[in-house]
C-alpha cells in the first residue's frame, strides 16, 4: 500500500517502539548479574542479617534500659533516704520546740 507524501503512518513508529522494548529486555537478561533464585536467596540472606542486627540492637537497648532503671532505683532510694532523714529531723526539732514551749508556760 502506497502512502501519499505528508500522510502519517504509525506502523514504523509502533514497530520501532516494540523492537526497542525487545532489545532492552534482551540486554537486561544478558546483563543481569544473578538469576531469580540467586536474587531471592540474597534477599533472604540480607533479611537474616538485618534481623540479626536488629536483635543485637534490641538486646543492647534492653541492657541499657535495665541499667538505667537500676540506676534510677538507686537514686530514688538514696533521695528517699535523704527525705526520710530530713522528715525525722524535722519531727525531732518540732518535738523539742514543743517541749520548750510547754515548759515555758
């Protein structure tokens, strides 16, 4: 079939598009570094490594949190002891002043 000059024929454009796609897919398959199975295995390995690292980080965090909680308990007990001592000293001072006032009247 003969086309007149100036008319548009999409056939060569579509053919070029599909040919380019096929060539690209072929090149991709030839240059692909690994097969699908190898890629899936590598993904499993990487996932396992990531899981191991995550577990390690979680364990380290647990140790740090436990240490911080223990230190917090120690500080709390220390401050509690100081407050208890101050309260007892206040009570003693109150009782002494109360006795002084009772004797003075």
